[in-house]
C-alpha cells in the first residue's frame, strides 16, 4: 500500500518550501512507518535548502521529530505499532568496528530506510538526514526510532532528535564536564544554549556564555549560564580567563564552527583543558594554529557529532530528567506553527529570533 500525504519539499537550491503530495510506501524489512506529531525547524534543514549539504534535490525536509509508529516491516523488534518515538538520524548497525568495541555512539555504518518516498510523478525524494519529517507520515529505518514516554510533550522532547541533543551531548558526552568544572560556550544559538544547559546539568559551577547578541545571552542565563560575555565589546579569550582565575575554562565548546571562534576556544581553555567543536564548519574553512601551541598546551581537541549520543541510552534518560523538572526542554520551544509556516520560520531562525519553531502536524 502507498500512502498519500502532505510534505514540505524544496525542489532546487534556495527555492521556497512548497507543500506537495508525497507517496510513502508501507515499511519493508527493517523499516518503520511513523505518523509525525511534531518536528522542529533546525538550521540543518536550512543548509539543505541552501544546497550546503549536497545537491540531491528535491529534498523532503525535517528531521527533529516525534511520532507514533503506525506499521513496521518484517523482522522489526525494536518498536511496534502504537509506540511513541523520537526519531534519530544515526541508526547504529551493531556490526562495525566501533560497535564491536562497545562504542556504538561512534558507529561507522549508520543506515536509513531502503525504500524511497516520491512525489506523485515518481520523482524520488532525498530526505533530510535520512528522516524527512516535515510530513504527515515518513518512512525510516526502525533503528531510527527510539521509544519514549508517551506522556511527555512531543514538541519539547522531539528537539532531542537533533539540536538539543547535540548541545547537551557536547557538554556531557564529548566534553565530559564534571561537577565543579568551569565551562565556556561560544555561540548561543539552539545548540550552544543546549550545551550550557548540559554543562549546568552536569554540575559545572562556572558556565560562561559568549555571543554578540544580547537576547541570546539572556536566554543563556535562563538556561544555566552563570556569566555572559558580549564578544562584540570585549576580547572573549581575556574575558573567559578573567572569570576563571586567569587560567581559562576546563572545557570550552565552540558552537559556531568558524576558524576564528575555534581559535578563541583553543586559547580560552586552561592548560590541559578540552576544546569541543560542535558547530558545523563549511567545506571551504581551514584552520591554522602554531603546532608548538597545540603541543605545549596539552589537553584534548575534540569534535562532537550529534553530541556523541546513543539515542537508546540518552533520549529516555534526558526525558526522565525533563519530567522530573531538572531539564527545561520547554524553554527551547519558542513557537508552535503549522506546516505551511516553515518558510517564515526559516527567516526567524536566520535572524536569531527563536530557539526553535516547532511544526505540529
């Protein structure tokens, strides 16, 4: 059976998002059909729209989603029809060298659904991060579904599917922030503010937010920052050092992903401290650092992909903390919109006016 549903599609580079009828097949082996409840408007979707990921247009956008499993293919045991799930874009294989050594969060062979969704004329759709959740239904690999508490607000917990998990995981998983640590986060968009929330959750006692936007810095304070630095007015490296006894922070997270912000992170950390890159650089960016400084300052230089998370472990744990009132996921939901407002939401996101616009389907 083929399901006809509405979905948000971008047909060519920088074209406006249009609502199209898309055809979604029943799940085959290892696949799940999911009725989408909510999907956040993430900066990665804008990258797809702009052709910054690849040029495999047309794209079915959306990936930061919650839904209800409506059908599963043969041999699927992870989830069953009726399960509330958060979708993830890294379904681990369980067989690659990372999985075999007990580190599935680094799986080198993640996978997506085998079958393609199409437009009515048969044109195959590329799905954002293998999900394509700006639609009433989507088809994913069953391993992309993580069963979660059905009583939690889907708009809030769905953000764990990408940006919020990336930020929290950059602090807790990649940065290994410990109780009493000092942490600085450069860039206070959705991912950066989530990193601040993660650092506070881990017990950091000094959490420094760095940005050029006063509104973003205020949001950072609301989500756990103890200090803020306006880097348009002062040197952020010197400011971070002043706030950490002259030494620099134990962990500095670059949530921007530009050479200049990475250098700030590198020199704003304490000796033997950790730098975490979670902001996504563009392909043309290069970095130059004195090799003697890399050697002499010691410590760790890490990149964080999806917050080094394992969805089956991290999503339920973080949702439990949310339900206990210890993690304010509601604060990340700036507005709830309909599927025909996605293009407008991209503009608000680009202007820094929202943490997340969430589509409710």
